[in-house]
């Protein structure tokens, strides 16, 4: 930390390196009939490679001005709605007033443009797969719809999976710091029309944190025009309970300032039913069968707001502020559970009913400050600081009433819990990008500092008074410091591209439990290499190989040694003795004619952190505990193919054949070793339809099938989803009306079961997957602008609770 002042002084000394005198370049934009074109975009480009230096927007009179242009030689062109002027060379050594830049606005061959836009393009880069969807039929609907249809992605309820791992969602390389269900809600209200491409990074390079799995990066299309735009949007969803969202965003851009603000309010009421069955086993076989029907009704009023500000000091120096707030006050859970207890022959012995009411509050605030300096040649230096404050608390009041076979009251049991968690995250990071000889070079340093305080008080309320149960109450404090450094080299040749890097991380963590009176200290230094290699011997053939070593740290809530009860016979508990797990990720792929994609992957997950559920046959208890498995592997073959069946019909096909296994210690089976494994397949057939000649009315019919999947000690049965979507653009793209229907066959929800040794239990959960959703967005201002919307990129925040 003692070097931070020196770093800051060095960074801001770059701001003094300004040219003594700059000039202006101005002119007018007109069409071939000598009519002005308002709000067209104008670009200054490098002569060497035609890359963009700066851009401005013409005003309503078609006039534009570049101010403070550094003396040099440039190319200039104007662009408007897909049409461009001819390139003109400029030698800027004084103020220049140009004549008119002419844009030919001929509309010939419109039908050909519509036909071409039907087919999205997939391309393979050194370290990622890029799914280009701009101006294609895939860009209809919401961003969530696009991500579900991205090659290599499997949608698992609220999660997006890549090769059996949950993917982390980014927007323009900024992580979306929300829980999985909040991410889905956000992306369902973020128009896919803003998306240029999706990047699938199965093995992220050294620049990314060693912790975390594959990355899905949404790259938005860039429009550098200046002005104001905004919109209001709303969705109405009809399922078991109706629900809606209401949001607005506003964006203002000048030559130096970008300002973005958004707010989403999402009051909702959700229902979920779970049917479970437990067969308790002794030496004689099944001696007791418990059948439970569990209803959960949730009411929430969430508020999410963002404020982003970019200020360009000059062409090379920029300050960026990104902040967000997520507030979920007074979220209520109304739980009703009815259980039948039968003997081994299936005869009813007794029943019990559990009524549980839970009240929860969550607040999540974060801010991110970045300073960027762009070198005169290629490269940049970026200094970033980040802070997150998370606070959550909940109270639960539960009571179980027991009845005999004649439905006569026998006894009651009640408990009350009061839990809270307070987390603070600080990070600082310095990144350098430049060239060394023939190689592109990246390097950086990062420090992260995490403090977590949590506690729970457990009371017995059976006799209508609160009696503290000390052995079930606890306070837990966790501290973690991680220091990291990385570098990577990359180079593109005519047929080969290469990228390799190394990341080093030093971790120190301490956990202290009051009730257990024990301290868990952990310190380790680890190296994380990455290698990416592409070889394209022919235009129709391409081969790629990549490898990475990754790390998974336990989530903060998983370390808390607390028990969270559904009733006295069913609870989950944390594990302060969890250790990080390390994985080795290998991938080999082949591309034919840029149409057929084959991916072969293997991943050694190591001592993966898994949630395992065990039944205690002696005490008739079901407990969910997080522990490190002994070993885990994943491997499979993915195939992707897209084809335009007709001019208005594009068919996308994705097939994945996979194997997943976990070997763990069965805590309720004499600590025997058990391997749970699944061989499965995932199939996605999606039809994208252009239902009008002008492309304003589009449709989608999708069918996905999953034969089964692995969830810790459980195996999920097959599931099928049939979806339908329609999207109509109105008033010259001023408004969008959409309709979506999900789970038309009512086969998305499937039973999950665990059966081995003396364990035999299963459950079927039915959330509101069947729904019809109507959405409407109205754009105002210069709504064709692209904004500086971004989300704060911090892997440490990703370990906050999703609950």
C-alpha cells in the first residue's frame, strides 16, 4: 500500500502531457440532392489503419465541429443509417472548414439487406467465441432471450450454464453485480436491439480473476452521437399471480461528458410448490415414509438504481464513476408445509403442519472510480478503486403442530430466529496494456480486502416465550485479503494466433466463531496459467486449443456455521472448514466453413465446493450442508450449426453431449465414499422468423430438451421447454411491443432425486415457469444514441448471498 501515492503521482503526471496548440475541423453533411442531413455521425480516422480517433454528431442543421484536434494527418468520413460518405484526407496544421460531406442515401436493394440480416455470424477468436447478432433476427426480444440462444449456453432456471458451470454475465466488460434471479429480471428488460455481439469466454485469460468460471460478455453497439435519449418501459406477466415491472433510463452525452441514470421498480408476488418424499431406512429396509407438500408465497418490492458518469479530461485522460444501489425492503415469505408420516407398509402414522413466516431486508450499495490514460501510440494505463457495502437481516417465526392418525392434536414445537449479515468489500487495481516488440502485452496488480460480520440468535418458542438456545446461536467474523499480479502476451500471425498469461495470487483469510470458540486461519500462494492457441490452415478450417487453471472460493454465507431451519426436522448449515477448490480446464475445438462448430472439453474440478443433502435415519432429520467433495470431473462434446432455411426463416441448432460426476463422503452412511454421475444431452432448436418485409415484426419458436443433470448428491430428471415470442417495432423504432409465452407444454420442472446406500429422497419443485408476458418500451429524445451503461466488475461481490 505504501506505493499507492507514488502510483497516483505518476498517473496524474500524464495529464500534463498536453499539446501546446490544437485546431478545429468543421463542415456540413448533405445528401446527393444537396439537402442537409441532421444528426449524422462524423469520424476522424487514423491514416495507418483507419481506426477511429474521435467522433461527433452533426446538429439539426447538418453542421459539425471537431475541437482540440491534435496536429496530424487524418481521414474523415460521415455516416447515417448505414450509409457513408467517401473518405477524405486531412492534414491538420491549422483550423479547417470543409465543404459538404456527401452521403448517398439511395435505398436500392433493400430486400437483399433484409435477407442478409436474417443470419447471425459466429467467429472464433484466440480466447473466446463471438456471436455477432447486430441487425440480425436474433437481436429481437430481450437480452435474456439472446443469452439463452447463444452457442454453448444451457439455461437452467435462473442460471446460464457453460459446460456445466454457472456463467458470469458482463456488459461491456463490466460485471453485472446482482443475484441470478435479479440478473434475469434486468436482462429481460434490456433490449437485445442494443447488442452488437455476445462473447463466450469458457477459459478466461490471465486478466480475469483466478476465481470464477466462464464469462458471458454482452457487447453493445456503439453510436458516438451526442445529445439526450431516454425511455420508459414496463412489463406485465400473468402466471399464478400477476406481476409487473416499471423502469426508466436517461442518457446525456456531450463531447466530454457521458451521464447515465436508470431506475427499475419490480413489485411482485411469486408462488412455488414443492412435493418431497423421504424413505427412512434401517437394517430391515424402509421403516418410515414422509410425504410433504410445501407452498411458499413470496412478496417483494425491489428497487434498483444506477448512476454512471464518464468525463474526458482530454483525448487521453478519462475519469469514470459507476455506482449502483439495490434495495429490497420488507420481503416476506409465507410458508405452509403439510407432512404425512407413514410406516414401512405405507399406513398413516401421524401428520404435522408447519407454518413459517419470514421477513427479510437487503441493501446493496457499490461505487467504482476509474482513471484511464491512453498512450500516444497503442495501449493504456487504468487505475481503479471499488467499494461495496452489503447489509441483510431476516427474522423467522415458525410453529409445527403434530396430529395422530385420527387427526387429534398431540404436541407443538415452535422456534424464532433473528439473523443478520454485514459485508464490506474494498479493491484497488492497476492495469497496463501496451506492446513489447511484436507482442501485445498486458499486466496488472490487484488487492482486495473483505470483512464479513454475521450472527444468528435461535429461540425456542414452544411454551409461548422466547428461550435462547445458545448452542444454536452464534456470531461469525470473516476477514480476507487477496494480493494478485498478472501478465499476458499475445500475437496474431497470418494463420496462427497465440495468447498466454500467468496470474499469481496470495490469499490470507481468518474466520472466528463465537459459539465454537475456534479460529480458522488459511494462507496460500497459487499460480494460474492460461494458454490460448488458434490455427487456421485454410479459409474453411480452423482449430483452437485453450487451457486455464481456476479457483473457487467459498461464498461468505457458506462459511457461517449457522443452521437455518424449515422445521425442526429439516435445516441447512454452513461450514467454516471449507477450503478453496482448484480446477484445470481444457478445450479443443474445430470449425468448418464458419458454419459447423465442434467443441471437445475436459475439466478437472478438483475438490469442488458442493451443496449436499443427507437424511439422518436415526433421528429422522434432513440436513443440507456445504462441503468439499473428494473429486469431480466434467467432459463433453458440443455441436453448433445455424442455417437460413428460407429468406425469412433462420434455424439455430445446438447439441451438447456431456458427463458430470462428483465423489463425496456420505456423512450419514458411515462416511463411505459415493460417486454421483450423469451422462446427458442438451438440445436446442430455435426458429427465428421475419414476419414482415420491413423487418418490424419478428417471431421466435424455440424447443429445448435436457435429458438430466447433476446437482450435488441429486440427479435431475429430463425436462422440455417450448417457447413462443413475438416482437413488433412501432413508429419508426420509437416504441417496441413484445409478447412472450414460456413452458407451453408444462414440462420445464422435473423431479430431483438422491438414492444410494441408506439414502432415498426426492422432490419436485414447481415455480411459476408457465407465464405470458407483455412488454412495452417507449423511446424519446435522440433514442438512437448508445449509452455508457455499465455494471461494476468485482469478483468479490459475486460471493454475496443469492437468497
